[in-house]
């Protein structure tokens, strides 16, 4: 049914449908655009580039691996005890250190150090790591994540605001070559 010289019912429903689809499109586009622009617009918190002290060098004897904790510099008041982060510190030879995240590289379970076997063991899925953090066996495909460290005035400091990622893992694949 159409009226002469006016808008047909079909045209009216077409315009209403296009209008509704446009609204839905905008609603769906907002989170996508925010996600894509988040690295540009996101502010880094104050402690993100922080170097945190783990203690004096005497706390970490040569050739031993010890558990250490630090307070996460990127913390909010409601975090409580969860802002205390543990890490494993290995004094290689009295001068060189390795500081490992306590989390397994597979699913993030906390690994334990067993000095009898010189292995880090994950209780969740049986992952094992050598004392240098490289993968020994189990489901993890890479070694333990390592923190950057430095020594200042007899103290061991780590870059703690930035959590270790796969790009910083021990024994990680550095190059991919074509099989052709």
C-alpha cells in the first residue's frame, strides 16, 4: 500500500532498520576503538619503572638460591598482602645474579626450589626447571621469567614495576627460521 507522493511503508521500515543497525554498530564499535587506542591513551602508574631493593648482597650467599619478597610499586590501597610479591634470587658466582619470578611459565603456579636436586618444581602440572631457570621437563615450553637486576651500594635491586613476560624468559626462542 503506497500513498502517492509520500513515503511508502517499505521505505519507512528500511529507514528505521538502517537507523537501528547504525545504533547497534556504534555501540559495538566503542569498546573496539577503546581497545585499539588504549596503548596511546593509557597512563602508566608512578611505580611502573621502579627499581626495588631486595636486600643486601650478604643475604644471598654465592652459589645459593633464596626466596625474597618485595612490595609491588604499582599498588592500590585495597591490595593488602597481595601486593607482596615473591621471587627467587640465585647468586651465580658472587658477582652475577639471576632473579626469577616465582610463577611457572606454563600456568603461573608458584614454583618451589629444591636444593637437593638443584631444580625448581611446579606442583600443578609437574613442570621442572634447572637452577639457571631453563626448562628441564614438563608442560612449560620455556624457562622461568627473569627480572632485570642491578647492584648499587651493596644492595640488589630489581626492575619490579614491569612484570616479566615471555620476551624476557630464560631459554626462549630468539629467532624463527623458515623450514623451506
